[in-house]
């Protein structure tokens, strides 16, 4: 995976979908950057800019975007883009 394909996961602490997504990625051995948008207004603005919404989790992988998702959307997304482990 190239450097620009780093998983960036924008989360809100306590959000059950965020907790599940992070747990799934950790269990799968994915390397990712977890970004707390509630404690970082710049990160929140970036998430809103790239996704057009304010819901978390939102994830980017290179130029790919998955916004406002649960594990049931994450798995097909990873599979579709050849990222499923």
C-alpha cells in the first residue's frame, strides 16, 4: 500500500459505529490513523469538507471515501476496492 493510501478514520468517541469500525480494523490488522473530530475542530472541518456531512465514522483511503458507515458497509467497501483481509 502506498503512503497516500493510509486509512484515516474520523471518529467521535462513544459513537457505537465508530467503536465497531475501529474494533473491526484493529482485529483485521489494518494500519490506520484514528482522528477524533470532537477534540480537533480542524479535523472536524476536514471531515465535513471531504464527505459533505458531519456524521462519523468517516474513512478515507487514498482518494476513496466511505462516510457515515457501520461495519455492514465497511466490509463490502473494503472488498470492492481490494482491501479486504
